[in-house]
C-alpha cells in the first residue's frame, strides 16, 4: 500500500480528531504537489466506524430527545447529535478517497477538502459541548450514515448519490428549520453560538453537496446515464424517501440540482 493510502487508512481508523486533521492536511499538500499516486491496492472493508471506540452505539429510537432547547440537556442532545453527523462526515469523505482509487486526483482533492471542513465543523461544535459541560461520546449515537457508506462500498456512483446528494442535501433542508426553532427562544450566549455554528455549517455544506453533485453527474456522463432517472433509481433501491414539501429549494439549486430534477421529485414551485 502506498504511503498516501496508508495515511488515509490511519486517519480512518483513528478516533482522535487531531490525528485525522494532521493527516488530512498532509494529504492535501501531497496531492497539490504530486500528479501521480500509486493506486494499485485493494481497500479494506470497515466493519465498524472509528467512533465505536468512544461512543455507545444504540438504535435511533433510543437516542436522547432534543426538543427542549430551553434546557441544558436539550441543547446538549442537539449539539451532540450534530457533532456526531460532522464526525461521521469526516470519515465518509476520507473513505470516498480511500475506497474509490480509480477516480481522478481532482475528486480525491475535493473530498479531502470536504474532510478538512468537517473537522473544523466538529471542533467548533465540540467547543460548544464543552461549554455545556459535555463532550463527544457522552451521549449515545447511531450508525445510520456508516451503514449507508458500508452498503455503497461497491459503487462510487451509488456513494455519490446516497451520501452527498441524498443525506447531505437533506441536511440543507433541516438546518434552517433548527435555526428557526432556536430563534423562537430567548437569546443567550450559548444559543447564539450554536446558531452561528449552524449557519457556518449550512453555507459550507452547500458546497459539499455541490461536489457530490458534480461527481455523480461526471460518473453518469461516463456511463451515458440519465442522471435524474439514475438518482431516483438509486434512492428507491435503498428504500429512502423524502417529502418534496420539506425541500430547501433555494439551497438545492445552489448545490447543483435543477428545477427540472426537483420538479420530477415532487417540488411544485421552482424558479
């Protein structure tokens, strides 16, 4: 295994954010100064996520409720759940590079930059958790995103469809609604800090979805596939559903979806 992929492997199995960050930064520098990478190796399949070492894993129905944002416990549950998404997203971005070795260097660089962003998001949220006398791993988590990455290990096309174009795009739908709910509570320093973090994540996640959209369409073009039809086929294959009434049309358009595609998915108004 080349040093590039060995470093990726070490970043993927580590549950230490500083270790992940140092390796990601190193690999970005490497890719920016090297045109050739030895891709001649078979990636390993991970049976459990790196956070399994530090988090109690439960079914989603056993996760703590995050409705009461006027309580410390409610805010802790909210911030912890988002921190978990961001931690998961670090490994998802790293795995997109590690697993699909035949993709262009531009693809590899795109997802390492995404991983770099996700590290920053996680660290920002973790500082808030510390102000709430908490930390990542204090509350239980679920493995939903990891399971979907595991199921798409065989296909970069399906990975790009499911992780950025489905799940991260769903985050663009949900994020502003959380901010609006937080706005209904009396302003406090910690609430304002959470809202600021969510706003930063929201803006930068649009670019992450756009990168997924770019590579999904790139792959469809190579295989001469209708990307709109193929996307819906893949979503159906994995039994995923999303009510178009909940779509953040503006953000999805910025992220690369077209009005034609959104209307084919059930959106009534788009311009």
